[in-house]
C-alpha cells in the first residue's frame, strides 16, 4: 500500500473511533500538523510511533500496511498422492487459520505431511479437496499467472538447503526476486538488498559468494532473499536442518523479529528449541494437524 | 549486478566451468562443420569444372618424336578428338597493356587463343567473329602482382567491370618480328636492334566485343581471348633455345619451335578411349592436367566422412550436455519458480546464456577456421596439382550465418524442451532430491 492509501486508512480508522485529528495528535504526543500530514499521505509516522498509532486505532501493524486483515485460511484441506494404485493421504482434512504477526512452528515426524502442507500454503502445490484462502481469495481458482504473482509478492520461501545461486554474490542473491517485481524501482534494488542483509546482520558479507559463507550465513542470505519483495507470509521448511545450535538460535531469532514486525511466519522444524520462539506450536501426524501449544 | 534486467542473471551464469567445456565442444563442431562444407563446396565446384568446363582436363600433348606431320594429322581421325593443332596454342601471349597502366601498378594482360569448346560463357556482348576482336573477363583485372610470399594478390578495388570496356580497343605488337639475340651479338648491339624495333613496330588494334565468366574456368582475371589466326599471327613460333660452345670458343645455337601437337577430346569421360587409341598408334603423349578422379574423390570423401561423423558426435554431445546441465540446474529452475518467475522468464534466462556462449564460439570458431582453411586449401591444391590460387574455395559467408542460425535454433529447441519438462514438475520435487 502506498503512502496515500495509508493516509486514507488512518483517516478512516480515526473517524470510525470518532476522534479528531487534534485528539489523535494529543494521544500520540505529536503536533496536529504531523497527523494532518500522515492523513494526506505526505508523510509516514516514525517506526517508534507506528506501534502506538496501531494500538490507539486498534489495528494490527499488518493491517496498517495492507489495509485488510491478512491471513491464511484452511478448511477441510486434503492432499492425496496417487502412486501405482496406492493412495497416500499426505494432508488429511486440515482446518486452521493462520494470523499475521505470529510465528508458527510445525513439528512432527518425517513423512507426516508437513512439507506437503507448506507447499500448498506457498501455492507451489494444489490441494486435492478442501479450501485454501489467502486474504479471502480461493487459491484453487487462480491461474498460473495469478499464482506466480502471489509467490512473487506475498510469499517468501526458505529451504533446508538454502538454494543460493553459487554464481551470485550475497546481495545479488537477495536481489534475485526483485527482478520480477516492477514495484521495486530498478535503482533501489541494490540498496534494498544491502538493507535486507543488514536486517540479518550480514552487511559485511554482502560481496561474498555462497561458497565463501558458512551454512548459517548462507541461510541468513536466503532469509534476506525471501524478504526481498516484502511478502506477508514467510514459509521455512526445516531451515536449520543442516545447522548447529548456535546458528539455529540466530535463525530462530530472526524469525521472531519478523513475526514481531508483522509477518506471518510458518516454520517446520525438528528442533525443540523452536518452541521458545514460537507463538503457536502445531504438530502433524499422519496428515492431521493439531495444536500443541498456543499463546 | 544492477537489477535492471533478468539477463544479468544469464551473464553471471556464463562463468560456470561447465560452460567452458561446452564452448570447446561447440567450437570444434563449428570448425568441423565449416571445413566439411568447404570441402563439399570445393568438390562440387571442382567436379563441375572438370566435367563440363575445363579444357585442360581434356587436353593431351602428343610428342612429335620421329613422326611426320602427316602421321600427326591422322590423330584427328580418332573418335572424340575435336582439335588437333600445334602446341603453340597452349602458349600464352602476354601483353603489357599501356591502356591499363596506373600510377603504382602496370597494365598486364595475357591472351589465349579461343579454341573450340573452350567452355567460355559469354556474359556481355558477343563472342569473337573476326580476327581483330577479343574477349575479356567480366571481372577484369588487367594487372599482375605478387606479395612477399610469391602468392598472387588482387586489389579488389582495381577490378574493372568488363562490360564497361566493350567497344574499346587494346593495342598489341606481334612477337614474330621481335629481334632475337644471336650468340655472336654483343648486348649493346642487341639493345640497339631492339630499340629500333620498338620504334618501328606497328601496333595491331584489337576491339573488345564481349566478356566471359572467368569464375567457372579457373582462369586468371587478366586472361583474354583472341582468334586462333590472330594468335598465330602475333605469337612467335620459337619456343626456346640453347647455345653450346666448344673449347675453341666456337659457339652454336639452336632454336626450338613448337613441334608437338595439342589434342582436345570432346568430353572428359572419353579421355581414356583416346589415350588407348594413341597407344595403339604408338604415339607418346602426356596429359596437360595430371588429374585422377579416383584419388580426388578419396581426397574429398575422407574429410567429408570424418566431418559427418564428428558432426553427429558433437550434436549428440551438445544434446547430452544441455540435458545434463539442466538436470544439475533443476533446483535453480525450481527456485526461480518459487520466487515467482514465470515460465518464459525462466526459459529466457537460460537461452540467453546459451546464445551468448554459442555466438562467442561462432566467432572463435570462424577465426580458427580461417587459419585452418588456408592450410587445407594448400593441401588440396597441391594434392590435386592445381594452381595454388586459381580457385576460391571459402564457403560464402551467408552459409556460415545459416549454419550458426541452425545451431542456435537446435540448441535452443533442446534447451526449451527440457526446461518446459522441468517446469511441469511439482516444484517441491524439483527442489528436493527425489528426481
Ligand atoms: N510428490 C509426491 N508424490 C507422492 N507422494 C508424496 C509426494 N510428496 C510427498 N509424498 C508423500 O506424502 C507423505 C508426506 O510427505 P511430506 O509432506 O514430505 O512429509 P514431511 O515433510 O512431514 O516429512 C509421505 O508419505 C510422502 O511419501
Ligand atoms: Mg519434509
């Protein structure tokens, strides 16, 4: 959403609450002029003010930027693989709603259907039956172009084996998704990539090739890459499967930070340590999804 | 990387090691294809010349030995013999044509007699009808020049369109009255005589009436034709001479005239028949062009077969190479799909990379080919006993372009087919290790 729309959204929400610009300014401890500027789209509130503003207007940070509740809704979602007359029910009637700003951990034995579920959530695969809605849109009805668009703009993937392009430097790997996103101006792409590397504390490694980086560092580059187009949804399938505990901790902390910044983060992990960082811990068994621990 | 275009990704991929191996295969293939085409081109040109056009291939020289003129005239009775004349007509009549003198290069043309069946193809104007008329090549280069290696060089900008010269005339002087230095003459005496001759000689004016296609005839671009009669008139009968002195310093000199016969057979395929008849009649003879079609065919077919085999191997290699490369890159392809690249964008990235490699290989291959072809050319000419620079065997550049276009199309087709196959897979299968 651009600055104008955010301005209109603030103005709308303020009017819903029946408060004037002056009152809002007072509550926020800023000048009335500042509020007026926000609403006319001339300026954005500072990051420090943003949280306070969301609290006052009773909206989530994500809503603030996207204007609508951004969530994933699964109902009776089922995925069946058919192999030589043999039916494998990888995902079995899963009904669940993922909400933004939260870090979800999915645990479970190998073969329980976690990856299959993530692939469907990331629109890399389609369910056999049931419904999957992204922001209220049914994915099964979308064509290839629309799915590409969703992957480009809304989803960031992180894989166990990082999948970095060995011919590209760190910042170039991070730039990769921006090539197909015209909303990011061409001259801003490199700067943005460097900023994202800073976000994962790799600013001093920006010019290195993947083979010159440790596994943990490579995974952080991959995380930065997944953030390139500022997606709402981050999906990570066993991101720390190849990493030691120290690196695992760094990665989990980044996921926590992302959730705090309003992203919806879903992490499949075999590591018990994820529990300390997750808002919600889910588990899968034989394709069924259950809630282990919430809040 | 600036982030302007997806092709920046292709450029980055260029430095992969496997591309170097791929390039080497391609360069080899290109060179082999060029050379094979060159040889085929040469063979076709050459066969064409031998079978239909070249007079030399159908010409035998019959030595006089102890035979009389009457006996020699008998040769005309042999079937398929279409010409039986003095071997003088094999000689050439060089003329320093002042008409074509330029600041840095002198005019210089050579006359041949227009024998029957010379295989001359008139391009402009008409053929000779009177003795004072001549033919010149359509691409006329009335000069002779050699480089430091003794190779004949032609300055392309000095080639004249023969057509423009029709109606003009060229002055020539008969060689017959040309004074010959006798053995008792001093050089100064001879010079005096010579200069006097130069002053008093009368020019013969010959009119250009037509141009012929010199490219099909293996002829130099300064070779002109005059009538048999005029040739006889201007060309000296003396073929050479020797002088020998005794110990008492008494010297004798001996001048040779053209005494042998030049026999032309109607078609190349009848040459053996005529040779056989000549043997029966006890004549000794030798061919003008020592040409053996069998050897020639072998000479051409060996490189052709080798070229064909290497081409097939190379094309298979290219196919397998692309397939292997894309198999190794399946995760990369899968990744690009997860990042929201559409199918066309993914195909474009890889075909761009492929096209850059192929184009570069094409240029390198072409340079190497140019070096090799010089050597091959020499090998063919020497082996076939042809005059070194008398035929152009390089394949036309347009064929080279067609060849590379074909190669690009082929490899892009393979590439595209493979990528589409991978894109049809489930992304998670591509990224995982199940493939
Ligand atoms: N492409 C596929 N074709 C057939 N069966 C599959 C495919 N992908 C996964 N499966 C099966 O579905 C089940 C769940 O797999 P997966 O989601 O990878 O489990 P997890 O990620 O929890 O280990 C397994 O039994 C697996 O064999
Ligand atoms: Mg898995």
